[in-house]
């Protein structure tokens, strides 16, 4: 088969990397297209993946910039597909549905955000794609009829124990893995669906650090510019090492969705602080069903301080959260293996997995 993967965010490199490698081993022809976003290109280079960047100049975050960027990506993806004619396209961006409809190439939109949390993205993407691939706990709104839902999360495509084993030696390249340490993450919050979304501000960040420092080292990873007083906490690492470091941390705190979920599937207690709390199904699943993390809205910063103290005072914190992780893993699948099988058996595999997962869901 000729398969095209279109990646639009650093997290999507991790989401698809194991599936891409498995398909290449089986001699399928795989094309990887990307648009410029943060460290995505660096991850691909360091991972040894060949790729084609269809928007190397990037785009502006204004409404006009977003619209022009999408039109450019549509046109460049269209030209690429005319010359390469993939049998199937997968990705998380609107363009694969648009171009797939024009050229009659099936497209699978792989997403884990509920439709009402990303309304513009949903309206621009879902009407055009062939199928929407999402976790069972995800609500795809009016497009449920074209959804294939699986028992898992994106993060289990690369942090499932079949694929990932934390290595203490990796952490020791930067600092003592046996020492107690905490990770704080600041997201950019400039995407179109982030409009009006609040996260951790400077004052709250200082309170969090003051609360954590007596108990261990504090490290910050940030998409946005850091205030000068926080620079000494910045974590300068190889981006490919972040999951090893996270796995040995004691607590993760941030306003990023993806890194909160990554901490959760690794069994590291997380505290997520932003306006998306309560609106995204897969994170509610981790927080409410499996008790692997806490979602706190920005209107309640005192709750953040209280939860941090509760975690710091919890005896056997690591054992408790690893037990919760084990329960979660018994309910979920190896997502990379599933996506690989879905692609190789397409289109018949869609109905087969729908029937399989409906039975699994019904038995719980």
C-alpha cells in the first residue's frame, strides 16, 4: 500500500512513529508530510524519519493567517497527492479530508478532542474525511456516524509498555534520577481553539514553585517565553528524552493537555490547570475513572495549591498511582498495533474493529 501520514504537531510524531516503522518493515510505501510546528521537524530528524514539509514558512496566529495557512496546505497537499497518489491518508489536520474528497482518496482523521471543544476544527475537518478515529470516551457530535472508536488514548500509541520502558540512565544524563523532582509545563495556548483559554499565570507559577521546592527539584518545560525569574528552572534536554524524565518525576503540573495525559498513562500524578477541564472526554476518563490526575479550572487556584499539598503528603504515592495505571492498562489497547492492523486491512478492517470494540465496550 501507499500510505500518507500528515503530522501537524509534535505529539503526532509520537502518535504515528511506531505505526510508520511497522508499515515500513512490511514494505509498504509510506510518505510523511508535515507543517511547521514547534519541535516537530527536530523530532523527525532525530528519529531518523524522512519527511516533506509543505509549509516551511509557518503561519501567523491571526484569523487571516490561519485561513491563508490552511489554503496553502490544501494546495500543496493536493499537488503532492497528484504526483504520488496514496491509497490512504491519515492525520490530524483538516487538509487530508479536503484533498481526499477532491481526489477520491480515503482519509482517516485521527483525533481525541471532543467536537465541542474544537468546534471550528470539527466543522472544517469531519464533513470531508472518510472516518474519524478516536477514543471511545470521545464525543464527535453530529459526526458520530462516521466514527471508529477504540478503547485507548493517543498516548498509548507510544507510551504503552509494549513500546516504552523508562530508562534511568537517560534521566541521569541531566540530573539524578533517584532524587525527587517535579515537572511544570507551560503551553503556548495560541491555537484557534485556545481563544479565551486561561492557564498558569506568573503569580500562580511562583506559588507552585515555592510549594514544591522544599520537597525536591523543580524543572520547567515551556512553549512560551519564560519570565527571567523562571529561567533557572528551565529544562534543557533532547526532546526525545522527555518521556523518560517524566516517568521518574513525582508530580506533573501544567496547562498542556497532551503532557497531562502522558503523565497519566505513565502513572505519574498530574494536575491540569486550564479552561478545557471538564470538556474533554479522554482526560476526564483519566481523571475521574482511573484517578490518575486532577483537572482544575483557573477560577480555583486555591484548589491547585490544596491538591499539590495533598499529593506531597500522600504516603506510597508512586505505588498508589502505578496500581491505578495498571487498572487503566488492563482496560485499554496497544493503539499503535491497532492502527497498523486497521491500515493493512482497510477498508474491511473498519467494520471488523467496530464490531469488536462494541462488544468490548458492552462487556464493561
